[in-house]
C-alpha cells in the first residue's frame, strides 16, 4: 500500500525520468518501486506495468497533490 501523495509524486517522477505522463492509479505501482518498498527487497528483477495517462494532465496531477498534502 502507498499513499495517494506517494502515487502522485511517482507520476511526476516518472514524467521527469521518461517524459511519459501516467494516471495516479499507475503511480501506485511506480511509487512502490521508486520508494524501494520492503515487499520488493527479495526480488532482483521488478516489472511495473505502466499504462494509462490519456486522460491525465500535469495540471490535474498537481491539483491532486495540493489536495493531498
């Protein structure tokens, strides 16, 4: 489990890293990977399926971040 804020921050980080904008639901999986979740520590290869984003804008993500301090 990750917080809404972690998911939103992961979306922005993924945008910075890969120039791809994804939706917050996708950000949840990314947050676990970016934050080195303890549940993943026994694995050497991690796959995160990145999909979605067609309906998201960076402004929407930033507004959601403001609402989730």
